[in-house]
C-alpha cells in the first residue's frame, strides 16, 4: 500500500474517532438530544404503590422501546404485631438495560436535576455512543452510583430487626400494646390552636402527642404522650451551639421510658447537627421532631 494511502486512511480514522468523542448529548424537558437530534425520551413515572416514595424512570427510543430503566424496589423490616402490613425500611432502584439483560441494584441519590445527571453519567460511560452497550460500561455506570450505600442500609436492617422486636416487648410490658395501624411514613403536624403542641402521625392516624413542658434559655423540654394518654418519653432540644475538639454542633435527644434505667446512657438517643463554613444553620424544630418520630417508629418504640 502506498504511503499516501496509509496517511489518507489514518486521516479518515482520526476524523471518525474525533466525531465519536465529540458526540453531543443534551437533556431538555424529558427529551434526549444526540448530536442535536431528538433520539430518546426520559420519562419520570409515579410510584406504582402509594406506600412507595421513589419515582420510576425509563429511557425510551422514539418507537417507545425501553432501553434503560430505573425501577423502585423495596426492602422491609420484620413485621411487628401492631403493624397491619410490613413497614418499608429502605427503597432503592433496580437499574436495567432490557436488551442486554443487564441488571443491578443502585441507591437513589437525592440530587438536583436527577434525570439530567443520570443522562450525563450514561454519556460518560458511552451509552449513547455504542450500538451494543458493554457489560463493562454498565458496571462502570453502577460503580459511580455508590452501590456500597445499599450494602450498608441492608446491613442496618438486619441489625435493627431484633432491636425492634425487643423494644416492642419492652414497651408492651410498661405501656401495653402499640397502636395498631397501617404503616406509613411518619410525619409531624403542629397544633395551630396551641403552638406548644405537636402531633406525631402515620398517614391520618395520630400515634402520639408532643407537649412543651419547659422553655428554658438553654433547653426546651417536651413530653411524649401515647394514644392511651400515657407519658412514654421526653425530648430535650438544646438551644446553644456546643463545641467539642474544635467541632461546633447543635444537639437534641429523646428518652423513651421503656429503655434502660432512669437517666441511664442506654435510655437516651442523641442527634447532632455539625456546623461548617458553608452551613451553620440550626435545623427547624419540625425537622428535629421528624428525626425523633422516625427513630421511635423504626425502632419499635411508638
């Protein structure tokens, strides 16, 4: 082969390589444009059950064929006697590429512009470039989704299940059965007629009432009253910033009276909000109470 022909072929190959590497992929209002051409639609679908919280996502070609999918999957706690159905412990995605039969678990990362970020990440591993997306590229995409978060969450579910059962029995021995109900995401509602009273709820069911008992300059104290009008615990919301080893933080705690001896270390659950150069905000009372009710419910104490 003549030298100039070799140079010509190399030039053509370079142009093709540059064309592929310079491929432009944009996401705009549900449409995926590849080299400025509308090629795919990335659709957000509502959860397929009212108890689920994650939206599903599908990437379809213009014929409606699904080429990439994020489908919500659920992991449950062991069901307690007062729960009518199993309580959701953790939600994640099953990520799949149907044509290639690739499938893997991946966590949901709460980030802004979630669909746009996923399209950008798919582009980086060559999804829109190759006619056949390789298993290696798929694994690389999953690797960038922090899959270890799933492992940690599943391990925590295994650890907490026997704790839930033990706490349920301790609460039953001291205060009787927990309120029978359909599990739902716990929430906090303020009593607008009396600003010092809050309600812990699951769905429309009030599972406990929280009442302000002391409003000091250093600490605001609240009592937790169950559905049988019994005081089952106390909450302390500290107002000042603490400092330990150079780290500043806000702190608050909850004490359930069925746990440990009075004022023992085991009876308190502490919560901390560390401060940094960017974020020195103090979480709202509602946020703190939401963390507390989630802890109590998920640990079989309410």
